[in-house]
C-alpha cells in the first residue's frame, strides 16, 4: 500500500553519485534548513519549462515596419493576459494597420506572395474551373497557370481545408497567392456568367401578347392574374437584376401617354434604360406590389413597401414607393445593397486630417454629432460607417430609423411607424430607458425629436443623427429655428459634418484637358493649373458620361469654446458661416477642389453639387472664396 509521508518523516534518498549512470537530477529539499527532512515530492522535481515564442503575424508586422517597438510590446503583454485573442484585432480597430497589411503579413508568415488582383489579371480558362458560388463561399479564386500548376488567390491563407477542397475539385497541383477579399468579389462580379442582354426584346414581345381586360371597374383579380404571367415576371426580374448589375441606386417606372418609361439613377444622374408597352403598365406595377405585399386594388393612394431579394448571389433590399399620376401609378424602387456600407470611413473619400478628427468625434462619450446634406448625399452611409467604428460588444448601440435601410448585427435597430404611434420621439423616449450608450436617430425632423436628442446628449449619451441643411454651419441655425434654445445647443452639440457626392472621372477614358475659359477665375482663386486638369471624354464603360462611381466631399464643423460663445450671442446663418470661415477649416468647395487637383473629379462636377456654378458674381460667394 502506498503511504504518503508527512513532512517531518525522514526518508533516505540515494544521491546521484550513489546511482551511477542513472542520469536523474539531484532532489532539491523543500526545507533548506533541514536537508534530511523531505517529502514525497523530493523523489521527482521537474525543471520549470519556459514558454517558447512562435513567430506570428505581429512579428512580421514589426519586420515590415507597420508597427513600432512600443506597439509590439503592448500587443505581447495583451496576448499574455488574454490568451486566444487575435492581437491584430486591436490594431485594426485603432486604425494602426489596414486589413491588407495584416493579409500581407499572413502571406509572408506562410511563405506566400501577396498581390492585388483585378478582373483583367485573371485567365478566364482558369476561372471557370470552379463554380462562382464555391469561389465566394471558400474565398479562393483561380487566376491563372504556372506551368502545370493552377494559380489560386485566397483571402484566407490559413484555411487549408478550402485549399485542399480546391485541389480535389480541380485535380491540379496548386500555387497559392494571397489577395484582398474585395478583389475576389470584384473578379466574381466581372467574370461570372450574366443573363443574356438580348432576352429583353423577347420578353417585351411576349408581354404585348398578354390579354389585358379594360373598362372594368374592379380589375383586381385580372391584374393579379396578369402579374403572375411569365413575361411580366421575367420583365420585372430583369429590371431589378439589370439595375443591380449597372450599379443603379433607384429604378423609376413612369407611365406616359403612349409608353412606360424605365429610368435608372446611376451615380446620382437619371439615365433612360428602356421603354415598355403602356398597356402593360398596370401589370408591371401589380407585380411589384405583390412582391412588396401591397394592396394591388388600391390605385388612388400612395403606398410604400419592402422587398428582400437575392441578386447575383448577394442579398438586396428594395424599397418600393407608388404614387398615382394622371397616366397611372408611378413606381420608384430604391436599391439598397449592404455591400456599399461594408467599407470604413477611410474609403469614403475623406481627407486624412478630416477623417482623423471625425473619428475622434465618434469616440466621444456624449454629445450630438450631425451629418447634413440633401437627400441622396450619402448621410446614412456615413452614419453606418461611423457606427462600424464602435465596439458593439462593449457598448449598447441603438438606432431609430424610418425606414431601417441596412440591417446591422452589432446594434439594435428600431423601425419608426407613424400608424402605430412609434414616432421618432416615442422611440427615443423608450430607448433612454434601455440603458443606451450610443443612439443613432435617422433624422431630426421636429422640435420634440430634437429636444429629446439634446436631453439625451446632456445626460451622458452620444447621439448621431442627420439633418437637411446646405452646409455644416447652417445646421446650428436650423436647430435653433426648430425651437432648441441656443444655450442648450451650445452645451450639447459636438460637431456637424456636411457632405455631397461628386462623380468620379472614368478611368478608362480619362484624359488631360485645359479647363474652360469661363472657369478661369476658380483656377486662379484655388491655385489650380488649368493644364493639369483631367476629365472623361466618354466611352461605353461610362455610358458616354465620362464618370463612373462617386466620391464624397466634406466640410467638418467642430464646436470649440469660441463657437459656443458665438451660438449664445448670435446663432444666425451669416454669423455661423463667418465663424466657420474664421476657424480655417475647408468648406465643401475647398474639399472638392482638392479632389479636382488629385484627378478624382472635375471642377464642373464640384460646382454642380455645391450649387456655386454661375454664382461667381454673387457678393457673398465672392466673399467666401476670398
């Protein structure tokens, strides 16, 4: 029987010298003052093991000089205190490194090449070796050949299971490179098979053969039957899928006397896409109403609805609005693609100094942060990107929207409904009892909503909202006109960001040109050399417009002590704009001209969105420019 010895019992343990060849280490006595008093633990005392450091991504980032020695040491201490936590998460959250820097480090760590991939770089014969759905699920895309090896690019270099699955499906040896995830999405969107464009003529031809019952007072059943027929379904599906493929933000279906006009809003400008037989307009609208769960028998009142659809292997939300006109119901479908809000603030076109200051405002514990601009200027996208900068795990983030445009996993979203009494003010009052840290209000429209937002900001909450004003400075005056006392506004408001969207010059037809003589005065005032200007001459890729895509121009107003004193003395528009100019920050026009110097857009486009074109003789404008 095994019996444990007490600490006071003496045990004769042979020394290593009395056991030649044993190789056992000498026991260390527990009680140094009495070498003969030993417990059972003296029979074997293992040497303490030191933790072996394995080279990881943080080491590579240090070697790449993406982080400093101080940041490296801090990350190592955090890694020891929080085992199992990815140390790069904090770096990405704080903006110390970018996602592509981490990917490049992972590539170097795994002895792989990191490169950016464009659709033009991809061999189509290699791309078709895998199904597009599998590529998007696995984040592995074939891009070419290297001798007998198939070259594949992945955004997840450590996912060996996906690599092995590709090797099994293709039956080829692989050479793996690392790329950004957005590169894989761009390649799939550009190279995967699209529906035949010529089918639209056949669909319209089939639609003209559909029998339409007219001169009947109640044709609800007939409209429902027509809306369910194959040509009408195909036509509506084509309208939506083609709009998504073209990058349209809105679809306008407008009834005219002899035909139905279909227009897409692309990069903020409407383009006529096609026409349909006028007699088919009721069936087209009814099909859209059925998709949005609207009442097809109600054609005298406006209706609003929502459709969730899958287009091109990604989820798309559609906002449907119908409005009775003299030739029928005009229908507008807003296309909401969640892909447009996945990017951070740095991708929105903010200058680095503006982006840094705006980030600091988002991190404040309380106060009001406003984003201003007209409808369609990207205010909601900016607010969503700002919410994405926050730690949703540690903060209670809630939004009140009308409607909820994009669904976010890291916050609680409330849909406003006037019919049920869930107004902005009612929702805000309830949210304040839900222990919030950050509240986003879709729009401040009235005194009650504004007053509750101010009270929330004064009681320790950060409130983000939008406001319809022409510039940042006039947002103060707007709130005072709504009914907020200047002293409350001065105490609660932190900043206001005004923004517009300008169209980007098409990269495929971009060329140098000398600016028009009528704009010479703008060149002189802003220091631009007219010979350095660029524009798009027009091509098939930009539909002859010379522009593809959009970028933001911004002006950021920060309420410092001087500005707060000004609000208490005189909160008029002229005083606010004068104080803003004295602060030395860039106006919308100034920021737009920086984009012109960088070759991003044209001066005509900046003048169009800032409403300055043709106002050179205006005294106030001349004063602003000087």
